[in-house]
C-alpha cells in the first residue's frame, strides 16, 4: 500500500466478523495481473503480516476464478472449513481476499474452495513463503524480513556474473550431498549445516558458483525438486526461509555465486498443488495436447493466461529480490518451446502459422528474460535446452530468447561418446571430438556434466571410461582437463569431482568414504587445480564466448590421437596451449609448431603424481627450435604422458 493512504482510510472495515474486509490491491495491480505484466504478485497474493486498525494479523489473497466460496482454515481455527470465508472482489478478477486478526506467525493453513461444478477442494497457497515439512501439505504464515550482510558481494557481483568472468558451477542436491544417516532417507541436514560444510567445500574446490537443484517446495523427494508445489518458498526440509537466506549469504561472503534451478515448465497433480486449482484448469492448459506432459506425468502451465504469466515471472523475480540469488537455470526449456515435444502425429496441434513452436511459451520466455535483466543486470539466466532452436542465448532485440547462457548438450553427448570408446578407436573419431567448435559460436554455451548423466542406468562418470582401473582414472582426469580448457562455462554434478563409483541415489548421500583412496583423492585434487587455473588464467575465460578465444593448433596427428589447441585472452602473453594425448601411449620428443612466443613452461599436467598419475613423463624444460624467426614460428620438443592433458604457458 502507498505510504500516505491505507485501505482503512477510505473504506469501512467491518471488524465484527472472523475475517475483515481488506485489500492490498490498488491502481493497475489487477489489470497488470490479468495482462501478465504484474511481476510483484508475491507482495499482493499469499499471506502477509499486517497491522489493520491497530490489530496485527495476516492478510490473505488467492486467485480462484471458478470458485463460489473460498475460506482459510488451519490449526488456528481447528481446521474448520466454513468459519473464515474470504471476500470475492466485485471486479470479476476471480480474486478472494481478507484479513484475519491476531493470527500468529507460523500458523498452518490451507484454502477450502467450492469450485467448478460443486467440487470441494483443499489447496495449499500458491504464493506461500513457507510450507509444512513433507509429507504434510499445508502452507504456513511467515514473513521474510532479514538483515542481509552480503553488501560487499552485491556491489561487485556483476564482475563475478558477467560473461567474460570465469564460470565453474558445482551442481548440488542438498539432501543427498550429505545426510545425518546415509541409510535413512527420512532425515536431512539443515541449511545451517550446509552453511558450514558445503560452503567451505565449494570454496576449497575452487568453483565460482554453486547451482542448487530445485530448492522450491515440492511434495515428492524422488522428483529431486523438479515437480514443485511452492514457487515462492524454499523447502522446509532443511529449515526456515531465513536460514536459507543465511546460506546464500555465506556463499556470497566466500565469493561464490548462487544459481537456483527453476521449473516453469510443469507441475505435479498432487491434490494440494496447482492442478485443477478451483475445480477446473486454472494454471494448466485445458487442452491436454498442450497441458499434459507424457514424459513426467505432470501438467504444463498455460502461458497464454496473463494471470499464470504474472505468477511465474513474479516467482523468478521473488528469488532475485528476496534471496539475492545470482542466476536461475531454467529447466526443460525444450519442452516449453515445442508443441510436439515427446508427442507423435495426432497428439499435438500446429500453431496458427502451421509450425511446432508454442508461441505463448516463446513470448513468456522473452518477457521473463527481459524483466530479469532489466531489474537485475548483474545476474544470469541459463537455459537447459537440447534442440537446435536458434538464438536461445541471443538478446530478444535480436530475435533471440534472451537467456544469458545455454547448456551445451551436444558437447556433452559427443564428449561422453568419444571418451567411452577404447582409445584404439579414437583415431577414427577425431571429427566427432572437434565438432563442438563448428557450432560453438551460435550460443553462449555452458558445458554440463550434470545429474542427468549419472542416473537411470547411465553409470557414474568413472565407469563410463574404458580400460583398467588406472586408465579409467587417467581418462576421467583427461576429460575434466578438456572440459575446463574448452571455451564456455563449466558445470559438474556433485560426486563427479572425486570419481563416484555408484550412480546418484537421492535416498542416500555421496560416497565420501572413497576419499580414503589415493585414486579418488587424485581426481579431487585434479579438479581443484583445474578450477583454480580457470580463475587465475585470463586466457581460459576472457574470450570464452567469442571467436578470439580459441584456435586449433594441430589436428593433423589423428592417427596418434593427439589434439592441440590454444586458448587466448585479451593479452597475447596470457595464451595457453593445451595438448591432449588421447591414448595410453607415451610420446617422447613430440614436435609441436607454435607461433608467437619462444618461451613456454608446463603449467599443468594431468598425469602428475598428486593426481594419482605416474608422474614420470613431464616437461621441466621445453626445448625450442626457431623455424621462422621473422614470422615467429617455433618448434617445441615435448614429452606427452599417457591419457593426459598438458598445458603450456
């Protein structure tokens, strides 16, 4: 409400009933909500602590356009569904609202709705800031006041989050990162525990950002958070909203950005959730060719509906405004863009131009990105998008979708396919390996080795690698070296950093016991070294999204499976040459022609003893012969260790 006038200054408030007539809506709030342009719905809908006529309580507002009766019921009124009815607005907005005096913070509540065709439904609050711990399904009254202590980060975060800054992301599912008891899926650590343990661990690893798999409240652990019920609430599994804020703050104060997974693509059919909210299709498309998700047995938001668009964009903005997050990774963008996603002929209907694009979803995504970057120019939005849709990370004014980055799924598939084969056959697959640079400049790409690659029988990263035990570890270190030196952002799912030997299991925790073995510790040390190199070597990030940052140096040794490229920063003296020996054959006195600099030193060798390599093939001094002094061509004499990456500077 405006600072000058309050609702009660020009309306009579009847204080004799259990619910007082009251409204927080004013001016264009409602029309913007209906037009899909109200991006502060979280400040209007849901439950909000207020003082009305000297009495403290909570104001409620909920959108239920097909309801004939809506009440608030909970532990404050012994779950009486009739005693606290809300008032329907008389402007045909479908909004029900009212103020309940003397309601304490932390009260559990739901909406009781008499819906379409006489159905009676009990629903959680779509705009709730806090929920009961699952399996309970009620919302809770709460307020989000917090004294933030991360001003240092917030003032400078544009330097950390911009596209020419280093981006290495550690992807985490909190519950299964570490548990109080790894054999008991019912117990969780707290946000406070992660504030101590996880923040220090990510800092020690050297990653620049952490990505948290959906933190938003969700009913079923097995969805990992990807089927949500609470789009404005961090899950209560680990504590309160303020404890989550403290966790974000702790990351910031160690110089680590926080990215949240955000899922505007679909939601589950749980009775207390968004599905059939007022007895009919309120949040989802009514046409199940558009509204039902066959892959996930879930329901798709109706992007055509202004109120739904306002709901979703307000949700994204809420996390930036209230929780200081540094970015969102938008899940399953392909499924939103394509009307025929996972559907065969007859299961979908073309758009008005005869194409397969969901025009309403495309407009929604553009609005989302424009709004975020307008209000928060120092954050990132990242698309998980697996098709060749053009311009995903190009600005909307250039006819793009407006994301800051896009996951490079093609790189991930090609890289894993290449590394899975016996090194003997890699000589025939050089084109597959080098293909990523053919289309690399189409988008701002992030290279993902994500949770999707270590579930559903796909096997852990280590066991995707061929060969005996030593070769598996050497291959893994080689692949990570390639990833950290390839242009683009990097993302590594938890457990990959030390070579987990089992697939990810959301019911347990990471195999921390593996760190007693030198082999696994070696991978961890290798990843740490690479993550810190990424931050300290400008050549690895300054030009990571443009054509000045990369060039192939030698691709003519396919038979030996040795590939060489150069990473370039803004200053030539920062250049790094990356040599990848993709077979277990040691190559001594390997000749390499380079242009520019005469003096080179070995900066990194993935076969180092501290990484559990053999440590006996390295380059303490590099022999140099002048080939063409005028043109600046030199021949280097190198020793290449087996299944290893060597970086020269």
